[in-house]
């Protein structure tokens, strides 16, 4: 079975709206619904769970009937961090070790079917896959002195995004190892925790169009499509 775990626990203060950004309506629907519909329509996705910002759980549950999201089966309250939210979401799924869990940001409504398919196929092969796009610009980082500059070879550098996919067994093992060792406990996202723990994962071909709605210009970009 393949589960989609959609993260919608953020507040999104940079957008400057009077509600969390995932609930801003564009094209007659909340941004989160646009995202959920991508996974509802995907032929490989069996079930959907949402990790939601506190106070909006009933709103999200209502989407099942309002927007015909028949695959939406559970809504849980998010945690203080992305890792805590993911853990709560995974625990709510009741998944088995062989199941695949596709984790995606609720404010990435432009994800396409091919990107979701790619990450699932790569997860089946390697047990874990992170959607990524090659960097098209050079990245420099600075040392202690202003002129102490270093760079990353562009041909080997990628920008990671979501969706990311892992087997249930890999996720459970990673959280267990992190609890025991403390490694990866403060990682900003599960892919970084996996790498910190030495868990094998691969980079999966993503899309430049799969942008995250983070500020007003992203809102306007998404509005322009309607």
C-alpha cells in the first residue's frame, strides 16, 4: 500500500494573510485542496493523511465530502517541528513495514504526477527517495573572513524538495535510531535526518515548477494560473 502524508501544520507568516497560507483560497479552493487533489488523482496512491495546524482539523476533514477526496482517511494535529509532525502522521497511518509513505508539503500544489511517480519508483528500489532538481547556479559559502570563499561544484549539487518517499520500515528504524543516539534529532526535515543517520536514500528527479508557496510573490504566481 502507498500512503500520502501531507504536511499542513505551518502558519506561514511571510504571506501576511489572516489565516495559515495552506487555507488561502485560489481558483475557488484552498491551496491545500489543490495539493490533495494531485494525490487523490494519482493512480498509485491508496490513502491520504494530513498533518494539520491545530484548530483547523475539522476544516480539513470536511474536504473529504466537499471536494470528493475519497482517499483522505485521517487528519492529525501537527507537532512543534516538521519531524514531530511527520512522526505523528506516520503513527496515524497504521501502515505495515513494506508500505511506502510519500511525504509532501501541503503548500506545494504544483507537484505533477510524474514527480510523484518518480519518487515512488525510486523508493521501491532503494527504500528511500528525495525529490530533487539540479542547481543551475553556482553556490558559494563563506568562511570566517569576508574573502574566505569556497564553492560547491554545480554539476554535483541538487536542491531537495518534496515529495520524499520512504518505506514504513525505514522511517520507523530511523526514528528509533535517532531516539537512541540523538543523531538527526534536530534535523529540519526527514531527508536530512536519514542522511545524518547513514540511511541509504537516493535523489529522485523532480521538477522546477514544483514551487513552495512561501510569500506573496508565490501566491501571485499561483493565482496567475487561474
